[in-house]
C-alpha cells in the first residue's frame, strides 16, 4: 500500500476502528500493538500517523522534528535512527510505503 502523508494522518489512533501507523524513512509500520505508546494520551502519541525519522534520530519529541527530513543529522544520530528501524522491523509489521509528493 502506498500512502501520502495526508493519508498516513488518518492512522494516528484518533479513530479507534483504524490501526495506528508510523513511517520511518518512508517505510510504514503498523504499530497498533504499541497502542499504549502511540494511542491517544500515549507518551509517544506525537509520532502516530506521521513520518518520525528525524525525531527518532534526535531522540526528540519536539513537533518541529517530527518529519522525514534527515538534513544535517550527525553520524551518531543516523546510527540512532538505524537502531530504531531495526527495533520497529523486529516488532511491527510493514504495511506500505510513504509517497513523498
Ligand atoms: C527520560 C527519557 C525517556 C525514558 C526514561 C524513556 C523510556 C522508555 C521506555 C521504558 C520505553 C518502553 C520500552 C519497551 O517496553 O519496549 C520507551 C519506548 C519508546 N521510547 Fe522512550 N524514553 C525516554 C525518552 C524518549 C524520547 C525523547 C524519545 C523520542 C524519540 C523516545 C522514543 C521512544 C519510542 C518511539 C518508544 C516506543 C518503542 C516501541 O514502539 O516499542 N523515548 N521509552
């Protein structure tokens, strides 16, 4: 399944009948089993329905970092992002790709 960032937003956990998705480097994961983290009121709800690469790389929950923009990230931050990708690959099913439009 290909999703635009607008379509990805539909899967932010606000509609209980829908799964929760998060994109990392354009790969969209179904993180519904992590609802306690990403669902409404969850500690990491800010990432739900969004491309979270930059925030994950920087270990940031700042609104301005929740994007797929990797510009200016350090080697260390890119390593952190890779670790997150590995964690998500091991834990959550991939459901599609984010279309960058
Ligand atoms: C003092 C700061 C923090 C503490 C003590 C903390 C602690 C934790 C703990 C205990 C978990 C649960 C791990 C598990 O059960 O698998 C977790 C998960 C997570 N943390 Fe943090 N965290 C902190 C800061 C952050 C920040 C700043 C970010 C921003 C990227 C972040 C991103 C995440 C994510 C995305 C998960 C969920 C991973 C998953 O889906 O399994 N954390 N954190």
